[in-house]
């Protein structure tokens, strides 16, 4: 892989904008197209691109499979936990109106929080599945590129 | 018919034409690598179709998930298995018959559907007007899709997230990629290579 300098330079240039774009899609989902599902996939793609070019070990160093599993479960817990919190605050399960004084604000808070949970789960799941596949594969031979 | 509608019709026809061509190519090819890439192109064209239907959120998801990540996962699967499809040994007539009958039944089913885009379709008169009218009042965010997804239909979305999580659990159970079992799996894989 050492001599694929174009691939390495281009992906190094591309990965930061991809991550930024994922965050934009995540937190701009209330205003434009997008949301947790799309943002999670785009976020995962940045890491997958990194793993494809620099090797799977370089990625699992920062994101070990165990951490990915914990993150994906945390996302589900954030979503489901929001419902429990709204119940404890006296509203229905996932009835966000209890989260703030006036309903539109409370709804926006609720949506932002559960979308973070969605994004976290989707990103971690996509990366975990990719790592599960890729760590079984022999590294791609140079002549196969 | 206005120029805009003609333009959309031309784009729709072109997109559907490409979809059919890609489907035929996928059916005829034996190289699974090429098939995986063509499936990605198929998803990207479908995303284009969703854009012409003004379904931006769906198009976005289709482009990111269908064309992006599934292609990568498909290629990962190919690297685990083989790159060439096995030659077909059975006669193609029974599958062709099944496809023809299913397709005919589906087309027959569409005859009962309300006209495409009509204002009095059930989809336009059921809960959709309520969501569109009340989203600015009750939720206060501009994107009605996000409001329906995360608030009005929050239970469904929670279910979807659990499904995605379950997919990861299933893959990790099958391939052994998570945490301690992952390291064991890797050691076993390395031993096999030796």
C-alpha cells in the first residue's frame, strides 16, 4: 500500500470534509434533508475509507470493535432512555413536550436528542459490520487494486 | 403540459431506462464484483428517481446506504467468498415463468391503485395534511420529515434503530467481530492461514 500515494493523499484530503458533512447532516436535519440515519452512514463511511486505504488495524486502533459495540448500544439507549425520561417527567413515552416549558422547544430538544442516538447507533453498527467483514479478509494485494 | 413537467417526464423515462438496462446487465453478468458495483449504480439511479419525486430525505438515504455502504459491505462479502458466480445448471424457464407471473400479478395490482399524484388519494387525505399543517405549530421545525420521523412516529423510528442494532449483533454473532470473541476469531483466522 505504501506507493499508492494518490489514494492516500486524496483520502486524507477527503476524510475531514466527510466527517464535517456528517455532523452538518446530523445537526441540520431539522432544517433540511438528512438526520441521524444519513449522518451515521456518512460518518461511518469516512472511517471505512480510512480503513480501506490505511488498513483495518489503523482504524481499530482508534475504534476497537468492543467500543463500536458499546457505542451502538449507547445510541439505542439514548433513544429509548429519552422515552423513559419523558415518562418520568409526567408525559407519555417519547412525549417530548415534558422536556421544556413550551411545546415547540421541547419537541425540538427531543428530536435533536433522539437523532443523536440514531446517528450514534447507525454509525457504530455500519463500522462494526465493516470491521467484522474486513478483519476476516486478507489485505488486498497490490495487483488487485 | 408545462416545460417543467416535460423535463421531469424525460428524466424519469431516462432513469427508468437505465434501471432496466442495469437490471438486465446484472442478470447476465457472472462476475460478482461487477454485479456489486452495478447494484450500487442501481441504487444511485433510484436516488435520482426519488429526487424527481421531491423525496429528498429518501433520496439521501438511498444514496448513502444503498449506493455507499451496501456496496462496500457487498465487496467485503465478496472478499470473504468468491468473485465469480457458479455457472447455472438448471433451465431458466421455471424462474422466468415465476418472474412473469409475479410481475403480471403486480401490474394487475397497480390497476386498482388511485391515480398517481391525485389530490384525493388516501395518502394525501389521511394523516399527511395534519402533519404538514401542525408541524410548524406543534414541533416548530421546518423539515416536516424530521418531525414525523422523530416525533409523530417516534416509536417506529425507535423500532428501526433497534433493527439496525440487531443487524450488527447478528453479523457479529455470525462472524465474531466484537470485543473478546473478535480477538479469538482473528487468532483462529490467522491459524488457518498458517
